[in-house]
């Protein structure tokens, strides 16, 4: 049996814990690094479907001021609106929380 010693034990435990967190809770990790409503339209449009859902869910939570999960239909409707507005924004750096019809007509 190999002894790992007292110095390496915390490193190994930390490595296993980090691996478990990354593999088991990817959505938690994504949500932690996600910018929510501050995500630029150009970054949002580069995201895949799952990342867009995480981004919009976080934005809706920020916008409502509470941590409750928004209804799935509210997230779906917001994704549709943000997809349309962001794809037409003249300034790709516009945050999704500021994407609107005015940004289609003139850059913000």
C-alpha cells in the first residue's frame, strides 16, 4: 500500500471534490460563470441552446429580484424575444438586458 502523506492528502481530496462538482453539477458551474443580463448579444448568439437557457434563466432571476426558478414558459418566451432582438441589434456589445427595438434602428 502506498502512503500519500499528510501534505498530498488535502490536494487529492480537493481534486476529487472539484472533479465531482464539475461532472455532477455542470449547470451550477455554468450558472456561476454566466453573466446573465450582462451577457452581450454577440456572446449570447454564440451560445448553444442549453447555455442560452442558463443565461436567460439567470437574467430573469436578476430582473425579478428573487432566486426562484422562473416558469419554463417564461424562459421560453424570453429566449424567443432575446433571440429576435439580439440577432437584429446593430451593436453586438449590447447586453441582452438592454436589447430592444430601438437598438435595431440605431446602434446603442
